[in-house]
């Protein structure tokens, strides 16, 4: 039986630092065993001075 995790990252625009949604799905065979998602999470790149 095949077991794997899929990760999906959605961005709000062309900038890589504009992540707005992430999701992970754990699958065994043809069944989804577990899933996780985060909505509205925007990561900002820290600027060092």
C-alpha cells in the first residue's frame, strides 16, 4: 500500500513571501488519513539592517 504526504502552498501574488494558505494531506492507499490547513497566514521576510 502506497503511503505519502502532499504539501500545497498558495501565494497571494508573484512574491515568494506572500504565502496565504498552506495544506498537508496524509494518504494511505486510496484513503485520506489526515489533513491540515492554515488559512490567512502571511509570512513576511525579515529585513536585517
